[in-house]
C-alpha cells in the first residue's frame, strides 16, 4: 500500500490474499496511506477479471514470478499493463499463470527478494519505460 500510494499507482487486492485484511497491524500501517492510496478489493480472481474486462479491456496482465525466464528489464511495458504479484510463500495459482499475458522475473543470485522489493523494482522499470 505504501509503494502504490507513494507512486500514485492503483492497488488491487485479490482475495484470498496472503494476509488478513482485517488484521489490526495492517489497519495501523494502512492508516497512514488510506487517504492517498487508491485501493480496490476483489472477492475472487473471477471478480478481478470481470472488473478488468469492463474497466481496462486492453490491459495486459503481467505476472511477476520466479517461474519466468524473461528478465523484467528486457520486457517492453505498456501504459495500461497490470502487474500481478503473488504470495511470497507460494506465488500464484496455475490459473493465474495461464491467464497472464506475460511473465517476468527479477533475476538474482540469492534465494529471493521479498515481494515488495521485487514489485518496486518491476514497477519502477514499468513507469520508467512508459514515461509516467
């Protein structure tokens, strides 16, 4: 939420997500960003796809995953792309992989970055390329 609020980028949370949204700690952290953050919750993947088709029909779904082979910096981002990040522990279900228009990876030598660091890197490159 902090990343999206700071960069003025919308955040869509698709249930079930990797943390309880009613958790007191999340509410405490989100309090500082709720005013600036553009957050939308979707009750399911199907709900998200319906919303996406109605709101951004030309948008591509770009999955950030360790199962990709294309480095994010070699990918040509477009202004309407929607970046998708999964859970740190398990990633995303196979049906999300199947529906994604492209998959990119943050190539690193160690085990992995956390999902926020990786998302920040990919989002920064996407914004740089689209001159936003």
